C-alpha cells in the first residue's frame, strides 16, 4: 500500500547508504557529465578542468563582494558542524573558494543561501576518493560537478524567474499537480481543507535537494537515485518529494494545518528504499 513502510528504517537507511557510497564516489563525475563516457579521455579532461579551476582561483578570489562573502562565510561555518570533516579548516576553505568562484562566474544566479548544503555532499564524496590523485584535486572536481548539478536546477534559484513558467513557483505547482494526480484525497486535504501549500514545506526540499530533511549518509543514497535516473534530476526530485507526502499520508490526513506543517518541516526517519520504490511508481507521470 502507499502508506506502508518496511521495518527498522534506521538500519535500512544505514545499510542503503553504505551500499551506495562507494558507487557514487566513483560515478558522480559521470552522472553529472563532468567526465566523458569514453574513459581514455579522462586524463586529458581532468587536467584541462583542474588547470581551468586554478585560473578561476587567480581571477575570482581577488576582491569578492563583501556582502556575499559574509553570507558564504556564515553558511560554510554552519555546514554539518557535527561532522569533523567539515570542521577542518582546509575543507571549510575549499567550500568557501568554490562558492565564491561560483557566485562571480555565474552572476545571474550568484550565491543563494543554502547552496553550501548542496555543495557539501559532493565535496565529501570526492575528497574521500580512495585514489589520492583524485582526492588531492577534489576542490577543482567538486567545483565543476557543483556547476553541473546546479545547472539542472538553476531556475529555482533565480529570483527574477520566481513568477515565470520555469521558476520555483512553477516547480512547486508541478509538485501539487503530481500529488493531485496520484492521491487526490491527500491533495484535497492538504491544499483545500488545511491550506498546507507546497511553498510552506517543499521550497526547502527542492532548493536544498533534500539535504536538510535526511541524514548526511542517507542524502548520498537519495542523490544516487536523483543523479542516475534517466528522467533527469529535476523530475526525479519532484517524484521523490511526492513520494514523501504519500508515505506519511495517514498522518497528514489526520492532521490539521499546524500538525502537518510540523510533520513536513521535520520529516520523520523512514525506510529510504521504500521511499524510492514509491517514487519509482510515479515514473512517467510528470505534469508538463
């Protein structure tokens, strides 16, 4: 059934994350299109990109805009303070440089608060590559992977597109339509009866790619599904968001505005494999 969930969600989450970590570590550059599918071209592409990043550092790290720099500094220091990896000064500096360069290289998007949370899993995965020739160049590789990742979602970050057909409000509307198509009873309770609209809970889900809803290791597992799905990351993310609603439908149907907002802003621990199974059942049904 839609709302059922497997036993021992905590254990299932840990096991699923462990299974996918090694796979994602080796494939994230391919999944994001940073590396070509032809393996013989990898050394050339890596050397070219890493050299390009070095040039970016020389060009863009001088005199960054103070307001953006202050925001980046604050956010980097808040990034997973519970993990010693992100407390290391050298790793914080890498995150800081990547975000500064991105904000200057892509002025139409710039830096949006919370991008540090999207960047963190990429850097963690690449920095922990067992191949030291890759781990020592993790900052450069992470930058280009981050660029590729954000490019698939960048319209959600552009304020001037908020009210357009491709901005964040349109994305939230697609989530609403997807829920209505697959569970009209739940959609009606949420949006007609209790007035719990997607912007109250799914804005963060979508713009931060679920990094604030699940533990760090579980996010890596979810990202493996998002990045590797042939329907593309944006549609896959929306299917997972819809599945998150369906998975807790009984609690949502029993809740009022306050209870449901509380539930969705503090999403409960769940069996991630089951969540992804539900999301997979929604395949091919995205609203246009």
